[in-house]
C-alpha cells in the first residue's frame, strides 16, 4: 500500500499506476487548480514561436494547453520520470494540429543545453524530488536570458483539518507531510530562485479550501494515510477510528473544513 504523498516519486513501480493518472485528472477538474494553472500560464509570458519546457508533465494536460499558446512555430517539451505518464500524455492528443514533444528525463539533470529554452514551468512536481533547489538550478541553467521560470508548489505543513482531536490530527498530518520527499517545498522556493540567480521574484500564496469530506478524502488520500500511520505505529487504530468518525459527523452537519496553501513563484533569468 502506498499513498499519493510518496507514490508520485515512483509511479511506474506502483501496484496501480493508472490511479495516479486518475488522480491528476481529478486535480485538473477542480476550479481552484484551473485558476492556479491559468495564472501560471500567464506569468510565463509565452509568445507565439516560443520554446517551453514543462517539468513533470504527468498526463499532458498542461503541455497541450501550452502548445496551443506557442502556436505552430513554437515548441513545447514535456518531461517526466514515468514512462506510464508519458504514454498517457501522448495518448491525450494535441492542441489542434500542434502536438507537444515528450521525453523521459530526470528534472535534476536536464538533457538540454544552457540557455536554449524561453520559459520553464513546474506544477506540484518539486515536492516529489529530494532537493527542489537542484531542479530550480537546472531550470535556470537551460532558460534563455530574460526567460521566465514559474513553479507552483504546496507547503504540506500548512495542511489543516477540522474537526479532530488535536494530538491525533497533528500526528497524522505530520506523517503525511514527512512521507512527501520535499513536503516543505513551497516555503523554500523564493530562496532557491534567488540562489539560482533569478531576479524579479514574485511569490503568490494561494489557498485551497475543501469543505466536502468525500472530496477531501480523494484529494488528500485521508483513509490511506491514516491506515499507513497506524501501520507505522504513529497513532493507534483505537484513536484513528473516532477521529475519522468525527469528520463524518461534521460533514453531515456541514461543518467539515480542510485547507492547504500553495505558492506560485515566478522569476526571470538575468541578462
């Protein structure tokens, strides 16, 4: 058993790899993420004919939209460490007659020459890497002078749930955060952008709020996470069961609440 917290770092080895594609489709269907993506596209300042690199392209939804923005004279390259994700992306089609290119590639060692890409984007990918700063340096390396880099990442220690016994909630949410390779990715972006030599750094916090328990269970993988926390000895099942039941009662009464803060960060490659 694995959760989406740690599973995206090794999708191809997962027992049910297709569930990760389904999860991404769910994310893309939510108005909050649609608006975050719209703003991230806008901040890339893409012009027709531009070259764009999509880090961790997943199921190809974003790469396809970006291809439509660059037009027939541009180029969009989507990379991912998962062959299964790339297969899904290629099967998704194209933006009219414009098809993104896809490649199997590790974001910490990009297979592109220095200063060859006009804009580089990563969306909820760096949280699944061991060191986001390494990836950001690589993103800066391959970007042309005056080119834009845009990254959107959560900080999982801003994840909150209500209601629930405080000690149990803290243990389970910290367990979730610590299972993610870089659960604090969001808070590190500004410093990493600066260290990579980027200028005009803008940081925009964006908070996802979910008041539906069934949706929160799907987005935050609550049931799997609680089960894994019990198996790891973080919390006992006799405490998790009433904790989960309290969520159900709150949802029935219209009182359930959950939220998570993301950071949309933009930087410019210095000329």
